[in-house]
């Protein structure tokens, strides 16, 4: 039975369609593992905390014949609403909240035959880079349980890396899919802004949030992504893609121009670990061996991306989280006057990092400071987008490290928010420009995985997936954490 856990999602689908494996059998195996896991990756599991999809839709084996995802289990970040399933964004302020609808991304995957296996742990309201900010406890990295899995989609990344789920979905605002994918040694794709509907995603920063897959390999990422994309009348910012998502088949990079920016290479910031730099340099050699051309390309304003992001994202969070007041849904504290109820509800319901970002955002939007902070950050965002536009006239894709370090120790950065924020240095410029990017595992340092990031122009996901697939095959990263 343990051999089934080593199957990629695509391999499992092939066996189910060939009737060599039952969808119910596979789902029950994963459900048993998820219910008994000790990484803190899941907040709720089907069958234990809510009915399995097949309890209302019939057998998974029967459902498999109706959808291309063949009844496969799907781990869902707790930021996505799932109808009548507790959906909290890992915050105490939403404890007990059961939405009356499902996120569009979840609905589309269910319609394609996927079954919700469970809701995964995360940094509260997606605010964090270590998954230590959850209102329900941290997630442990399956490679080394004394270290973080990254965040905010750390529960989804850890579940896939540990073999608790064949694949998962998460959200990326400033790196929250790609950074945990890097630290857990899996694949994480952040699509172009608008490729996937945000309807039913509990909002952090609306102009940056985007859903995407976390998988064991690039082929699975393309498969899951294909069934998530599309415009949605419930989300006016959703556009879908101009062409269907193809299966990535490329084995070489012949003629592909790969740009490396001095501002987003290892020398672009202090604190990049030597092992991460070594993996990047080795990957550049592999790019050239596969026929790609590596050339330097300037991105002069990208070094300011982190500063702009930590003004813009908290400002949007300040507005989005104003709705959690104890009146409409979620936690309600106190029976006094309305103002006291607001204060107590938010004081008791929000964690320290969420409060910090609300305060930062409210300050940046306040009278007398709006132009100095928020307005200036928006201008920097525009300059970063222009830098990428010019860069992609000269190159096809840009390559960077995903994270400046491998997974760091639990508690190591909790008292130093700036050090925590620097984890996102290489990932924030892409969402600021609305661009797609993918992290793939490329090597090891200190016995821990190192991810490399590829980014492309808007709606270039097919090219991005092809390039990642070719690199993945050549790098042959096959080390896995020990299965429990």
C-alpha cells in the first residue's frame, strides 16, 4: 500500500482509469494518513471532521468515470471556502465559520472529479513566511521537524512533501506558494494574476492574491492548474488564459533565452546562503547544457519590491480585514456597547502578525501619510512592472533563487519580523507585476531542498511549464523526506 503513496497524481489517474486501482481505495489510504499525521499540516480531514465528497456524490470509483481527475484526493488550503466545511484562514476569529458556498477554484476541481481530502494549516490570513502564525499551531517541515515548512501555504506544501496528499492548492500573495514549495522540495506554481478566480478565497491583499497548485512534479502542476483556470462572473478580475494549458513535454531548452538579473541573483541581497547560490550556479550550467542561453538582464527596481510590498499588502489587508467585527460572522466577544464589541472581538480573535500588518496598513493609508507611503509604493510597483516588460523583450524567462535560505529553525525568526520578511525577497516582484512564476526543487544544501524560480511574461504559463519540465528532468531531484 505504501507504494501507492509514491505515485504522482498523473500516474494514479492512469492506474484508476485502467482499473488497476480503485479511487475509493486510494482516497481511504490518504484519508487515514492525513487523519493520523503529526506535522500539523491538516486542520480538518474528510470523514473525521466533515463528510467525504463521496458521502453525498456516491462512490469515488463511480465519480472517477465522470471526471478527468478520477476521484483523486485534494488538500485545500484553509483560505478557500468549502461549503459547510469549517473555513477559518487559520484564524481564531473565524473559528466555527462554515460558509454556505465553495470557492470557484474548489468547485471546478470537484467538477473535474477531485475529492476534498482536508483543509490545510497556514499562516493566519496568509500573513507569514513560516507557518508559525497559525491560530492553531505551527506546521513542521517533513525534511526536518525542527524547521519550518515556509508559508503561508506551509500546510499544503508539507502535506504533499510528506506523502499525506498527492497534490494540494494554495494561494500566493508575495510568495506563499513558491517559498514553501522551495523549502519542502516540491513544485509550486503562481499563475498570472486573474488566471484563476479569487471568488471564495478569503482575502488578504486583493490586487496580489492568486491561487495555484503545489505538486510533486511539473506535469501534475499543469494537470491541476488546467482544471482551475477560467474567467468567473463572480470575480471581475478573473480573465482565464488565452490558450488551453498543455501537458509539458519539453526535454530541452534549445534557443530559450533565460535572463538572470544582478538585482535578483544571489548578489542582489545580503544573507543568501552559499548552498543556495551553488545550486543556482549549477542550474545555470544545466540550462546551457539543455541548449538554453543565459544572459544578464537588468531589473533595476526589483530590489525595492520588498519595501513596496510591505506597504501595499498591509494596506489592502487593513481594508479587507475590517469586515471581521463580530457582527456578521465568526467570533463575537463581549456583550457591551458596539465599540467595545469591535475592540474585544478583534483583539482576542487576531494574532500578533495580523495585528501588526493591520496597523502598518492603516498607518500607510492615513491622512498625511497616504502619498508618502502608499502612493509611492504604487509608483514603485509600476516601475517594477515596466522593468519586467523591458526585460521580456530581451529574454523569454527570468531565473532566480526562490528563497535566500533553506528551511530555517522553528522560532528562529519569530522575534525579528524584518528577517522573516526578507524570506520573500526573490518572490515579491512577480506578484507586484502580476506575472506567473514557478518554483522547482533543484538541489540540496545542508541536507535540505533548494528551489529555483522561473518567471515569465503574463499568460506565459505553457512556456514556463515546458521550461520547468525540461529542467526538472535534467536536474533529476528525487530525494524525499522519510515517509512516516
